[in-house]
């Protein structure tokens, strides 16, 4: 008798285990089967690796910010693979540090968006009624101002610093995330497991955190990934317009902008950071599309 | 239909007031001072600073400033620019024709690229052309406007010397900015055209049209495209509306004297009335184009028309 019970228990836990592995590995298998998504993932991972190891690869003071006038405006060579800029700094070193700034600001801004957006969206979707009305009207007003314009205004008002850029881009990108989380919460909040959670005596906050938000994880991951691309674009656009991160701090947008006066003699100053931005955004978009198809095959057309 | 339009215009009012209020408070609580901006380079005395502050009405409490501005707004008065002293609305209207021209030609470029590529990609799904089309669309979405603009300048102005790198005038000056803005828009529009067409060409009525013996051209253009147009028109409409509100980056690169530049200049000088005025006009442009698109739906799809008259 007791033997039987153990067997049943064993089978139960084995089933549970297998199911758990199969879900994540299923997503991974689907992602792996899409070549473009894997290319995106590999390129993006390499970029993150470069950004994280920037401190080991180059010396910030010597290579990145200190002018070296005698070597100014040199084209690409063995010593300077991407050439040097208008005051003789090595563009490759600046690109490597720039990756840290551009990606770092974008990641931080998206984390901001995800936290604030999920919270507002979940509360709005869960409570409905007046709370939903008020939060959504405010959200709509923010959404009615184009992202870039809102980010520019906030960044100008707060002043130029990396933290302020993160706040500006974070706020500007939040409204669309609120909408997505709210829609997902509304679609699951009447299902039985939420009812069960309530019946077990869970309070609103517990239900939101442990039942509703986990069901929004897939759309949040997909949107969050794609929003990193938007945030990188916004960061570089702001810096390009002279509103974002100021030189000598290297950021791809302000490096590109710095080359505008030398389009004739040193076009590479403008070309290279732009290529980096395009590659990054492309890799993120490929990865995000693949992730969306992998997490929710129903969405695939 | 007219009731529908009236209702939509009414819905616009809270959006405009809300957006104005947001921009007002963001700029008011900034740690920058428009007065110092205005007097920069003149080494002003304390008296001059206070004098200017008083003239601009910035010495009043923030709530008084807010309600007096909003009061003007309700009467249709967008206020006076701090830096030029001219009426914001006049200043805006002076710049608007340039923006309208750019937005229109960018839309033209975008339609010219996105619809043919999108249709052929959908018909020949997974062919080499589809791969090419989707790669183009992905690149279009991933390329920042400012970089594309500068690359076009390097190629066509600096290297080949065919077109001017910036300025405002005849068609010559229009080509590069229109391509820059239009190609950026085309990326999303191409993807939209493809996916919308893919959905439609699987429908039964397309098979019926083919079975009737209609030529492929008629099937695609008359039966498929017409039914696939709604999402495409929506995307194009949103993009056109935003371009009408001022393409800040494209206008900056090509020194195009449109409202996007007015907005950037206003932001850089903390010229609150100019920035709010531009944002309000932008909201109006986007809403008017969206409304026009919604009305266009009624012509594309009679079922939607029936829905409006309810």
C-alpha cells in the first residue's frame, strides 16, 4: 500500500517536472527554429557583452575623452580601425563606451516603463469603473503627445544628465505599455483561477501580483524587448538634437552629430555610429519578433 | 455622419486641454529660466531681469499664469512668443506651408514604396522578392531618420553634388527631405501592406473572383487591395498626421523652415507659449487626419458607414 502511494507521488512529481521543462524548452525550440531571431539574439548578446566589458577594453580617460589634436580626423587605419574624430579621439574606443551609455540608458528607461506601466495597467484593468476611467484619460493625454516630443520636453525641463534622460524616455514610452497590460489583465480577470484566488481569501494586491501580472508576462517581455529599440532610437535622437547626453560623454547619437561638420572630409565619423544604431535596432527587432512568435504561436500570421 | 464628426471634435477638447496642461507644468517646473535665456549675452542688471520677468507675466504665481494661459486658450488665443514677441499662431502659420509640403511629399514617397512592395511580397510569400521586401522594411524601421538624412547628404550633395544639402526653395530642395521622411515611414507601411494583403488573399471571395476567370490584376487590385486598405490607410494616416505636426529631426537636418524647427527652437529657448502652441496644433493635426481616415473608412467599407449613422 505504502509502496503504491510513493509510486503515485513519484509519477506526479515527474509529470510536473517534465511539464515545467517542456514549457520553457518549447519556447526555446520555437525561438531556435527561427533563424532571423537567433541572428538577432546573437548580435544583441555580443553588443551587451561589449557594453559590459567596456571598462576592460579601453581606458575611459586616455582613449575616450582626452583630446589628441595631432591625430585628428584620421581615416580608418590599423591603429584606429574606425578612424579618429575632430579632436583626435579614437572612434572605436568611443563607440565601445558609447554602447554602454546608449544601451544602459535604453535598458534603464525600459525597466522604468515596465514597472510603472505594469502597475498602472494592472490597477486600471483590475478595478475597472471610475479608477480605470481616470487613469485611462490621463494615459490618453500622455499618449496624445508624440513620444519624441514628450521626451524632448521633459529632458529639456529636467536638464541634461543621464538620469534625466532615463526619466524622460521612460515616461514618454509608458502609455502604450499601460494599454497593453490593461488589456491583458481585463481579458484574464474574470477567469476561474482569479475567482479561486479570491475565494481563498486573497486581497486585491495579492491577486494582482500573483495571478494577474504573471499572465501578462509574455506580452510585457515582447513589448519590453521591442521598446529597448525605441528607447535607443530616442536616446540617440535626443543627443543628436543636442538635448540629450552632452559630449565629451560618448553616446552614439552625439558622436554622429559631432561628425556633421566633417561630412566632406571625414564622413566615417557620421557613418560608423549610425551603422551601430541600425545594427542594434535591427537585432532587437528580429529578436523581439521571434520572441513574440515563440511565446504566443497564436499571434503568428 | 455629421453627428459623428461633431462628437469626434468634442472629444478633442479634453485632449488638447490635458496635453497643454502637461506641457505647461513640465516647462514651468524646469530648473531653467526663460528670462535668462532671453537676456543671454547682454549682461543684464537685476532690474532688467525683473522688468523682463514682469513683462512676460512670469512673476505671477504659477496657478495664475496657468489659468490666464488656459483662459486665453479657450478663447482661441495661443499667446505671444517670449523670444520674438509675435503671436504664436501667426508664427505657426508662417511655418506651416513648408511642413505641409514636406509631409505631403513624404507621404507620396512612402505610398510609392510601401504599397507595391507590400502587395508583391504578399502575393509571392517566402519568395526572394518577399525576403528582399521584408529586409527593406526591417531596415526602414531600424534606420534613424537623422542618419538616413545625413547619408543621403553625403551621397547626393557632398559626393555627387546633385542636390542641395539643405534649405528651402524649389523641388530640388524638397527631394532629400521627402525621401528621408518618406522612407522612414515606408518601413512600417510596407509590413502593414504585406500582412493585411496576406490576410485578405486567403479569403473565399478571392478564390471566387479567380474562379470567375477574372484576370490576376483585377483580382489583386479590385478585390484584394480594396479590402486590405483599412489598416494600411490607418498607418499612413497616423504617420501623415505626425509629419504635419512637424518632422523635428528631418527639418533640423535639412534646415527646413517648418513647424518642427519652430518647436525645437521653442524648446531650446524655454519659450513656453511656442512649445504649447505647437503641441496643440500637433494634436489637432493628428486628430483631424485620424478623423479624415475614419471618414475614408466609410467609403472603403460600407459596413463601417452603417456603423457611423447609429
